[in-house]
């Protein structure tokens, strides 16, 4: 090939390249990316189902990162404190409070989130606003349990010998608090709870640390009852023909508001607040709770019809003093391991 | 290769080591952190004065101490078969171990539950044969955890021994046989001593795997047989007492280093060929 030929080819190639670059679609102005840290499994699926709605309403690109548990999420935020990589974080109330105290979460600017006007005051704290409330109860296998469980006290029934599983770690000792309440105590009088759980030992098969473990143990037939069940995780296993049952005992009732918190030190604070507002919009709320079997935080949104089948009127929901629990949790954990989690 | 080029090649390793040492140093510092920015040994005092927490350390060392030799007893014959069998058998065994090695611990734990659980294969067989009338408790106790700690780290034992075995000079065994030694004597006096470097490597790896086990005691112990790694996690993540968790970690680290030192000293003494 002659030099002249090479020059012509070079010029043609350069023209084609210039034309291609000129005609190529230009990327739209990059959207603000908001990173939301939440749980995997049913929770991730529920958020995924409303992702497009939130992105459209808040004009952001929403990215999810998974935490294994709320405590794990908090540890990650603390490790990233100097350079946070997450904008929003879902957890449980006690852990969100700990996040606020440790300075990884900033107080929620209530006035900047219009949909908060439809959220009851008791669901909004400086550490975050609830985006739904998740019911706690007893999850069990009807083919393993010889009677219909209706109350917390039923867990102590001798017919459940060696069939009950439970957890101390999950929900920060809430099972122990329940045991104390049904024995006339409370989180401030926890001795009654310890005595009551000691009496449960003949029925106890094993202990789980995460909600997914509780389900796996039931599915494997290693336990017949998860004494502390979290409805969103098992919601999809329920229904006609299912061998699984979920009971929300009438008294005391426990409902965990799931807060979303604003992580301190991120550049796109305003966009993150728009995302919170979008999550609290009634249409998004209804889609979220439909997938999770939960109660919406926005009072104008409706709870899914399916949970009305087995959830009694929620007029006995107990409000745990998580501040008190946080200050005594280490002592309770040590005592639980010595007195309960031993054979 | 110039010294400069050699130094450049070593740099990534030094960087990795530096991160590791820095993490250990930070953990060490955290273990001495007390309230209001002061330093204290109170977390160590709490650990050594509380038999409950010392018990977790003791049970972790105890279970590692007896599961490791069992893994060796079961793993050595597998390595021996791999080194002497046909290439097809060797490939099959290697695949089995590799697949096991690359399968998630959680999945392996649930697989063991299907074997050892109340509705597991073992209990169903025993019930069907009329050997027992109630399922045996094979999990949610030390036994279940021990079974998992014998079986799961098997590749860590088999592969180091196999890598040494396949390089053992066959003429040495043939010479011993020709001098009248039976197969057992050949194995005990010739083959086994030559494979001691692999045995020591396998023992160290399996011991450390067992000692720091987290998922297996968590799932197969059912809360009744937590080990020291579970306690460290609970203290750090759930109770949020990072300093106490760091103190337990440092004690575990020092104890582990001591065991490692003694094992490698022992290995060096027996694994090196005698000098003329």
C-alpha cells in the first residue's frame, strides 16, 4: 500500500470516527445516585418492586446495598464514618438510636419531608422515621404442632416439648421482654422474664440469631415453632394450603417500626430527603407493605388485605423503652447465655 | 534482576502485610480503650476473671485439639489413595474435595443438618431399623459441631499431605520392602516420616480453621455450643462492646500464635531429614 493510499485511509477513518462520535447519543446529565442500605431477601425484593416509582418521584438513581442485620449495618456505617458510602439506612429503632448517638446518623429534618405530615408522631424520632411497621408473633408449622397456637403463653404448653426455637439477639431481647410482660413485669423488671424463660427450657429445641435462621430451622423440621417470628420474612409462606401459620397474640402485641435514617456527611442530602418522601408516598407505601405483609407508616395508605385475616385489632401494641434496653443489653446478654442458653 | 526491581516486586506483599499488622495493632489498641479516652486493662481483667468467657476459649481449643487429629486420621488415607490410585480415581477424589471446598459454609452446614437432624438420614435410618424409638440428638450440642469441624476442613488436610506424598521417591519404599519390611513398617518408618511437612501444614491449617469456626457452631450448635468466634461477634456487633471483643480477640491471637509456634517447632524437629 502506497503512502498516499495510507493517508487517504487515515483521513477517511478519522472522518468516520468523528461522525460516529458526533451522532452517538449523548448521555443525559448524570442523575444523583442515592445509596440505600437495607436487608436482603424479602426486604430487598420489596424495595426493588418500588425502585422505579421512587426514582421517578425523587429524580435520583437508587442503589441498594445489603446488610446482614441492623447491627451489622451500624458497624459498617461506623467504619465508614470518615467517608460514608451510604445515604440512607433502614434498621430497627434501638439500632437507629445507637446510630444517632454514635454520630453516623443525623437528626431528621422533619420540615423538609412533606409526607411526614401523614405519619403518626410516635413513628418519627430524631434518628429516623418509620417507613412501615412490622408485626412480631409466633411462626409455626401446623403439621408439627398438635394444637392451634393463640397466645404467647401457649409456648409453655407441655405438648410443645423440644419443639420451640427462639432468639435473644433478634430484636434486642424482645422475646425476653415479652416473657417478662406476660409474667407481670416489663423491660424494667426483667427478672420475671428470665424466670419465665427458664420455665420454657424443656420446650426449647434451639436458638437462632437471625430471622432467616428461624425460617430455615422450621423448614428443615428441626423446630416446630419459632417463638419470635417476624412477619415480613414469612409472609410469602402463608396462605391457603400452607402448613405454616403466623399468630399475632392479642396481648401483648409487638410491632417494630422500621426506621429509615439519614446518614451524616453525604453530599446529596437533599436528594436523600426526596427519597424518604417518595417512600412515604401512599402509593409506594401500599406497594411496599403488600410485599412485606406490614402496616404502612403513612396513615392514609392501606394495610394489605391478606394480613387482616390473621392480625387482630392492633390496640395492645407495647412500646418498648429501647433507651433503657440499650443500657442494660450487655448485662442481659451475659445472663441469658449463662442461665438460658445452656443445657 | 536488579535490587530495585526485586524491591518493587516485594512492595505489594509489604503493603498487604502492613494492612494486616495495622488492623491487628488497632484491635490491640481498642482492647485497652476505656471510657472517656483513657486506657485500661479492665477488659482483660474481666475476661480472665470470668469463667463463663474463659469457658468459650477453653471449649474452642479443646474441640480444635481433638477434631484436628481425627481429621488427620480420616484425611491421610484419602491423600494416600489419591497419590497411589489411578488418574481417574485421583480426579474423582480431587473433584469431590474441590467441590466441597468451594461450596458455601452455610450450604454445607444445612447439608449436614439433613444428615444429622431430627429428620435427618441417620435418625430416619435408626428409627426405621428399630435401633432407637426417639431421634438421637446429633445436633445442637458439641457432637454436631465436632462432626462438622472434622468433615469440613478435610481439603485443608488432604491437599498438603497429597502434595508431599506424590513426591515421595518410590524407590525408597521399594528398597525397604526388598530389605524385608512389611507394608506397615514401610509406611510407618519410610512413607509417613517423609510426609511430615505435609502433615504439619495440614494440622496447622485445620487447627486454625476449627479454632476460629463461626458458622458451624452457630448453626449446628443451635445456640447451645457457641465458640469463641461467636462470642467475639456477639460482643462486637450485638452488645456493641468493641473493646471487650478486641480483648477476647487478642487473647485468642496470642494463644493461637503460641500453638502455631510450638507446632512448627515440633514439625521442624521431626520433618527435617537427619543430618550426617
